[in-house]
């Protein structure tokens, strides 16, 4: 069974067809990139997969279970977590609080009203582990709005990991980072469990090639090609539409 | 808690940083203790008039605390919380004066009924956000305000009288005595404050803060945000209803004015003046509000005009309200 399966997906905004008859199968543990020029429908695809936008038609299955549209929380509970293209963090609280709240979402304590949130040691332990995993353990007590941009991107991924997902969707995780921050992020992502399925949208081809085994190229909402790095790099249609000569 | 995750003092201070409180827990505890001791000792040092103002400030503080849970912590600005203030007053009036129930039954029944009414109203209102939320809560409030004016069995615009204060004869005192009533209101206010403090420092409270900060992120974390917002709405309504019960006992009557939109607006002003998302903020705001308004009304009949100027100055000069301003380090003030 595929970790993620998309069947005949279509999405139109009025007369504008953003995604057309898209099929995609991502097996468990695969590192899969979706690339394409601006407006190819990548972020729309992510929003549909994660329940933020309804498809016009088609079906999305996460580990064989259809996605319930309009309920991103249930998608996350179904084992698929995402990081966002633009940082979506709890800016005025600390890094630890961001991670604690993220880990708490999967703990029975999340409904508790009459106990301190800091008395649930398992949740705090999980939050610390997520911080260590993304090298944020030295800034736990810092407020998010005091972090560097690269650290914020790391926190985005760390929050997504708190859900202990089977599938992780990352929307341009390296966008806006410096070369050093980008290399550090690549290293961190490659250090994640090999059992974790990753679907990545990224414009930076160096990041894509460093992380992913399989690449799907979208163009005008259609799949132009799917294959390994070498297959994609040598595909004339992809070179023409997106890659250019540097990555060929 | 196991030893490896026990929080160090630094981490605990980090926890406090989640809220714009004074720099350390010790300072906050000292502030709270000073506040509590001052209030306990107040009747020994002041006149009956000042005590009356203090009672009004405490009742207003409880009311504003309910608004703060919704506005300051959850980020939902409501102009309809006075309807729950009215529900509290009318509930206790119907229970005691109309049905003849004792106060100790009427009060909890009132609060349960308020929560039961607030939950579906919250379910409707929290489907909206921003200005729409503000307007829909105002609409609900005005609807019940209109109903209270028209209903004959609650005496329409005349309201209901004969609301009893608690029977404290077992303690050998009467709540009709202003000093005794002061301590009764103080006890309820402190309990409400402690309850609110526990709510906002609980996992539930941290989700509310998360919703205020970034609702989409909370959904994406796996939280059913709608349920938390309804929960916040209902809890805030119950706290406002507690204030309504106290208010009706203070004046021995309740009328539809308790549910007016002006009352809701004043509650929001108190939260802004004292400091939103600070537990003590609404009490400070309510005290400033009551005292300044009273002082201005003694000077001029046009006190509302001058109060407006005062409010603008507070907003302009005290970013984050009085407590927010005090708790912000000098270098970081804007």
C-alpha cells in the first residue's frame, strides 16, 4: 500500500485549471520531490493533500484512507504532517512552548483544564527530543521572534515532526535561508528516520537532489515527468520547461 | 514528574515568559500577595464609599476577566459578553425570587444553564472571526437585551428585584453588612481569578494562546480549533455570569441594562486598560476604570468626554495596558 496516493486529481479556480488529472503514488519511506515553475500548482497540491482546499474532483488516500476535506487537523491525526512555505509559528512564545503545544496535540492532556501544562512530563520530554532532532535545543527558552530565519525554518520542520507523522510534507523548507543554513537543513532532513515518507516542494534543485530519490515535475498542473534524479536531469521536456542547462 | 524532565528555575522563568508577566515568578507572586493583602486590609482603612467603589471594581474585574479569556487569550474580540452578565443576574433572580430556590441551588444551576446556552451560541459565533465575530456577538447580545425588555415574567424593562445575598448566619454575620459583602465579593473574585489562572496555564489554555497566535498552525498541529474556541466562549460566559450574580446581589436587582452593548464595551475597555492576556490585567483595568470614571463624574457632567481622552492616553502611552507596560523591560518599551 502506498503511503500517499493521489488519483485523477483536478482543481479549478473558476475557469482556471490549476491541477489536471494528476496521479501520484508515494511508497512508504520514499523521499519524493515535486518541482515545477511558479504557478505549476505545487502549493495548491499540498493544500489539497492536507485538507486546506477541496479538490474539484479526484481522490487522495493517506495510507489507504481518503482525506476528509476541510479538516486539516484530521489529516495530521491520520499521519500526515506539513511544514509551511511561509513560517507559521507561535511568534510571541518560546521555542519550547511551540514544540510543547505541538506535542501536546497528540497527548490526552490536551483537554486538561485544571492542571498546569508543565506538569505533563511526557509531553515536555517529546518536545525536547524534537528540538534536539532539529538542533534547536540551545534556543529552547528564546521567543520565536528572536530566532534567526534559518532557525525558524528548522522550527517549522520540528513542529511538523512533533506529530510523529508517517508522511512529512515540506513546502520549500530552504526558502530564504543562507547557504550555510541550507546545508545544515539538508543534513538535518537527511538525518530523519528512513521510514519517514517525505514529499518535498522546493525550487532549489541542489536541495532537491541532496534529499530526494524520486522527482515529479509539474507544469501547468500536469505531471510532466516522474523519475530519478538522472532521469529527470536528462529529460528534454523538463530541461525545456524548468531545469535549464545548469542542472542538465 | 521524573527527574530528567524536572524543570530548572531558568526553564520555569521561560515558562513565565509565555505571558507578559513581571520578570520572575517571585516578583509576580509578590505582586499578587501585595494585591491580596491590600484588598483584605482595605475595610480597616477606608470609608464606606471607597469600599463601595472597591466592590464595584471587583465585580467589574470578574466580568472583564471573562472577556479577557476570550479576547486576550483566545484572540476573539466580543461585544456581546454583557448578555452573560445579564444571564447571571436574571438566572439568580429567576431561581431565588421567582422559583423560590435557595441561593446555593440557584447559583450553580444558573452557571450550568449559562454554559449550556453559551456553547451553541459560541458554536455559531466562532464560525466567524474578526469584525464578523464582534458583530455577531453584538447581535446575539442585542437580541437577548430586546427579549429582556419585552418579557413580562421578568418585569420587562423594570427588571427583577428581591435578589438575596448569601445567608452567612452560620458565621454569625449578615451579607447585608457592606463590610461582610465586600469580603464575600473579594472571596468570589479571588476564586474566579485563581480559576482563570489555572485555565490559562493549563494545556487547554496553551491551545487558546496558540489559536490567538496562529489559528492555521494549530489546526495543522492536529487541534480541533473549533471545539477549543467554543470551550473558551462557554468558560468566558460562565465567568461573566459569576460577575452578573455578584452584581445583582450587590444592587438586589437586575434589569436589561446589564445586557446592554455599552456594558460589553466597558468590559473590553477594562481589559485594554489593565492589559490583555495578563491574568490580573482586567482587575487593574476595572479598578482604574471605576476610580477614574467616578473621579471625573465628581468634577464634570461631561465625564465621558474626558474619560475618552484618558482612554486614548492609556492606549497611546501604555502599550499592552498598565500591567503589560509595567512588565515590559524599559529598553523594550515602544
